[in-house]
């Protein structure tokens, strides 16, 4: 049985199409990621999967049950962590845990073993109000509450948004430990660098899926050379290259610019000299391996061209 099966899912709000023919499945024990910017449709899709929203058309089943006709049976078997902190901020850490355990007819003591690696970090603060926790601690509490009833499927909507880099790293380590216990995980993120943490990823944009592959397979399908370009004035460099006749793609990427040239015989030394002749100083040109973000941008540009 596939924990999640989605076929040709459609959803609109006031004439605006939020989901456009979404089709994919998630295998048992898989860590499956939905990668895309805000507005891509990730949260709408997750609300349908967690039975909080009905699709306009298409099919969606979770743990072998239809999300519309059998929603009650699904809710008791999944753990859901929404994008916004949704616990009771005026209850303590321990009171939140006890409340969510009671909703599912269990107790913290019964399922302590599952949440222990996470909850032990919260125990020194278990009498503190949830609203007074740091972002990283709120994240751990929300995950603990989502796990307290031993769900077969864990659905996490942008769980690392707004937390520091250390907390993001710790969170993904926790997810890999849960995956090792056999829990199927469906997670969304706007951070392209987190894609490599997943077994497979679906790249989403404007309510549709651009590609579904393993992270390594996604980057292998990129057939163009990517060059990292740096110079003294990054903004002026971007503007200049976007007007350059041979430029195929010019995208800011951290402190540098990822540049793709139309020409098959691109010469980085000649390119560097050309930039220097046009007044740029400290020019550096280096070939780099394409990343998920490079692939995503190219697929997005191709979709806009076809439309």
C-alpha cells in the first residue's frame, strides 16, 4: 500500500487555480519532499492530504483511504505539523503534550519512547508556556505533538521556515531518525538546499509539478555548463549580463552569480577579459556543478516559454 496517492488533483480559489493536475505517490518509508517558493501550492496540497480541504476534482488517498469519504479514519493515523505554530501558546510544554495525547486516546508515557529523542530536549522547559519558547524549541514541541500517537504518515508543512541554521540541521537529523523507524514522511520546504535531504523531490511552481526525481537525478538531467561569476559590483554585473547577447540565464546565487552562456564554445578567459574591458574589477569566473536551484529555475523558465 502506498501511503499517499494523488492523481490529477485540481483546486481553485475564486477563479485562481491553486493546484493544476497534481499527480504523484509516496512510497512506504520514504522521505518525500515538495520543493517550491511561496505560492507554489504546497500548503493547499497538504491541506487536502490531511483532510482539511476538499479538492475540486481528481483523486487523493492516504494510507489506502479516500481523503473525502474516509477522512475520519485518516485523521487518527497521520501526524500533521502546519506551517504556522498551531499549538496552545498559553499552555505549558507538558500540558500541550498531554492534551494532544488525550485527543488520540493515548498518553505521553505510553509513547514516550518514540518522542524521547526530541522531547528530552524540551523536558528542562516542560513547565514553560509554549508561547515563550524559542523558534527551534517550538518546532521540536510541534513535532513531538504530531508524533505522540505513533502516526504511520508524518506531514510537515515548511517546518524549518524562520528558524536558525543550527535548528534546521537538527530538525533534519530528527527526521532521518524517524524515517529509520519506518515512518513515512511528506515534507515541504522553500529552501532548495534542503532538497538533498529527501529520497525523492517534487519541484512545484504555480500549482503544478515541474519534475519528480531523486535529488541526484534532478541535477544529472541538467545539460548546460554553469559558471559562477563574481565582480566588484554585483548589482551592476547582473544588469550588464542580463543585457549581454550571449547570456542564456543570469541568476544571483549567494555572493556570486550563476551564469549560463548560449555558446557551445564558451571560453571563460575571454569572458573574464570582456568583463574587465567593460569596467568590472576583481572578476572571477569558475565552473560549478549545477544545483537543485539551477534546475528549478530552468524548468520554470521553460514552462513560462511554453505557456
